[in-house]
């Protein structure tokens, strides 16, 4: 993989040296939560295509992922289409391929079709083919699906919260917001409104195959216009489109895409296509990791630094290229004359890549850089864009020992580059990784831990995570039936009632499984053992001077573990002035709500100011006192030793807003819903 920057976009070029293909592929990603959930599968599709000799460019549109822009720009659709055409031109220039295929997923498929139509009407080269994966055919139906999804999540996961509404005309979808202008633009998009077929050859994978499917109808329309169109089922779509820690890489679908693309290239042998299909189906659970020296040669020294919204973003490879991250530092416009000395490291949340839900870590990194600090968005070795990222993921892998060590390794890397004050800030599983990295590494100065669910992770948790994954598949069958979605989107069944009932059932099981994992027995360990670990951990952090802030939502499932480890009234924090816990009324578990992300950011900034004040006080306390000089006209006197300067008074600590004898808010679940299987939970 080679990191590329072009026109405000950031991307990856996947191309093996010595390729003989005369055709390349541009991957056009979906948007919002769908991009987060499918990032791993998208990256491995690029890897698999490149392994057969087909160069691939995948990228973040402007205003998304690591690209420049805030995401609030009103002209997202035309910008994204322009980004795709620029990506196709860049792929040709970088690899020398003469023909390009556009491959899009969901909204990315619709954008790819618009870009293909635009390229066909221009004086430049047209696309050779178009791959449409579960495409959005009608913008209005797509937005209706997203509204139903968001309403179901709100009514089940956070029924007690009433967050501020989105601005007029805008639409919130889990952790992402679609601005009003883009909502209006999407409402007007219909693939059947294109005057001609956007490409001469097309492959469509239909996630909801049915004679009444809009994909089937559109394929017939394009065939009538003279295009060669192949339509096949996308049976693996439900396993792909789920939360990132569970989302699967669909082997059959990816093999079909690879075979179809290779068939367009006369320079690639038919046997190579069959071999690629076999290799893709039998791919290992993790990508093969090349030797460190080879990895460094492949990943370091490429175009990886650019000015993004007034700050400098640099792609970095850590530990001989084993880990990937984006280092964000103050730009020239900040006016700083000295390099930043304070830095924050953001580990992955769940199975997400380094950008974070709602692009949270990108926005926070740039905000910190504008205030003179640095930030590292880190992909641990098994996730995101790290070279050895796994093909399959589960909670056990996310909480394992290796990712904890990866975060500690990143701390050492930052320290070696002159950052003296290092704070780890994580959400859910990212909080867990941060806690354990700080316990193992004395270079950590601060911790901000949002909704920590586990102090420990052991064999009992591994078993529970496996059961959750197995049971979650029960829900996927219903999701994969087009008839259910057709009735939902046409209004024949009530979207709010249906999705709320399903989500409540899932959320109840998530909360129940969290309580069971921290229950009376944890693979032979009792509550006292868990409490002993938690209390020893916070005492050690306080002893070492590590300022530690625990943040929880008022009904977060992690409060069960906090009370188990620290006491019902958090008495385990007594006499620990540097360790604090605060319960925030508007903090959802994964920080999907904008108000939750703002609260996290505000507390992080407060925490950083306290860490810096504490460090300054320690410097002053260590400074030697100087004796007063005797006046020249008087005989010399014995020097008077002044008392050593006292450390500055500590800022007001975070309040422990813990309700006496309180327990997390419980949802009222119908009896029939209580018998459902355990569903997946966010990492």
C-alpha cells in the first residue's frame, strides 16, 4: 500500500510491483456508518485485487475520513463525483493502466454511476466497467432507511436522553450528520433518471434479490439501452453490513468482483482469475505480515503529509511499519515557534479504524493541533490500515494482549519524538487499551477513559464474545430479505415500531451480557478479585502521578463494572486526588450523539490543561532555590534559605456525581422480547 494525497483527498494505492494488468479499479466507498462498518472489507478487497495484478485506488472523499474539510460543506455530491474522476486520473498516472473500472458500495455505487456518466460525456477517457454493490437506486428510499435506523437506535439504546435536534433539514444517522443541502441533493438522485447506461459493461450484486427489486428493474432498463449487465445475488451483504467488530469480509462476493474485473483484461490469464477466486475463499483470518525490512520499504517514504484545514497531518508507520497512524501537529498558521510537547493518542474504538465514529478523532486531532498540541490517531496491528490488519474480527481480538502492547509501543514512539506529556484518550474498548497501556508504560501522563466496560478481560469474556457473535447471526437472515425492506420503505409496515422492537431486543441482550460477563464468576474469579485489580490499578496510577478521569453516561452498562471494581459509591477512589470519575447526563455509550462528543472533547481539553499545570508545578518544585546576594555596602551575611516553592494548587477535581444506591436505567422489555438471542455489542 502506498499513501497518496490528491485534491484534498487522502487515499491508498494497492499495487504489486511488476504488475502487467492494463486495467485498474477505483473503489468508491459508502458514506457515514456504512463506511465505518465496511472499512476492513473494503481494504481487503483492494488487497485481493492487487494480489492478482490489478492496481487499486481507495480513498476518502473530501470532508470524510482523513481527507481535508469539515464535513459540513453543502456541495458534497458534486465534490464526491469530482473526487472520483480525479482518482481515476491519478490511478492512470501512477500505474500506467489504460482502462479503469469504478466499483462502488451503497451510496458509493450511486456516486460511481454519476461519475461514470460524467466521464462518458467528457473529452477524457470513459470507464471500462462499473461494479455496483448493493447500490442506492433511489435517494429518497435511502434516506428513509437511514431515518428508520437512527430512530430505532435512539428509542432503544438511549430512550432516556433527549439530545438537541439536528439543524433544520439536516439528518442524523447514528454518529454522522448529513447537512440539509446534501439531504436535498440525495433526495433528487435516481439512477433510473440517467439518460443512458453509465458504462458499457456492468456487474450488479443485489442485496435484496426479488423480481420486484429496483436493481433488477434498472438492470433491464440498461440492457435495453445496449449495455452488458450481469446481476447476481449479494447473499453475504447482511454479514458485511454490521458493526465493525463483527462485519465480515464477504469471500464469495469479492471473488466474483475479482473474476469479473480480470475478465476485462486480455493481459491477465484465465487461470490467474481462478487462482484468485480460490485464494480469496480460503484467505486466512489475518493478512500475511511481511518481514519488518520489507514492510518498511513498502510503506515508508511515500507522499504522506499534507496541510488539512490549517494543521499538518502526516501518515506514520510505527514499530518497523507494523502499526499505522496519522500524526496531527500545529500548522504554520498556529504561530508557534517551538514544537508541540503535549500529545494525545486515540486508540481504536471497537473494530473501527482510526477516524472514529462520527469522524470524532479526526475533528478532535485538528482541534488540538490548532491549540498547539499534537494528536496521534492510531490503528493497532489488527485493525484499520495497519499492514497486518486481520480479515476477521471479534471482541476477543480487540481486547487481547497484543493491541494493549501496540498502544504502549505508540507511547514510546511519541516519547522518542520529543513529546514530553502524553495523554491516552479512548472510548469503550479504546479506554480499556489505554488503561492497560498506562499501567505498563511509565511515560503516560494522563488518561481520559469514556464508558470503560471492562477492567480486565479473561477466558470467560472470550467465551461470552463468541456466543454473542454466534447468536447475532439470527438477526441477519431477516435483514437479508428484500421483501422486509420493500414493505418497510413503502410504508406497508411501521418503521418506528418494527425497528424499535428489534433494537430494544438487541439492547436488552447487550446490557444483560455485559452484566453476566462481570457477574459472580469470571472463569473462577470472584468479585473480590476484580475489585482488587481495579483498586490496585487506580492506586498505582495515582502513585505515579498519572491524572486519570473516568467518564460514564448516566445509564451506561460500564457503570456495573465501575461499581464492581471501585465500590457502589466509588469509595475505591477515596484519597486518590489524581483519579476521578464523573457521570455525565448526555453521554451515550459510543459517543454517537454530537452532544456526547462535545462533552468528551471539553473534558479532554480540561484534562490536558490540568496535566500541563501539574507538569509545570513539578518542574518548579524541582528547581533549586538561589541564596539572596548581600549588598556591597554591608558585610556579607549567611545566606537565608527560602522554602522550596510549593506545587501549584491542584485544579478542582471532577465531581463524582454518583447517585446513592443507584443502578443503571433498565428498559422495559416485553416478555416475548426477553427470549431473544444475545446480540452484538460495541467494543
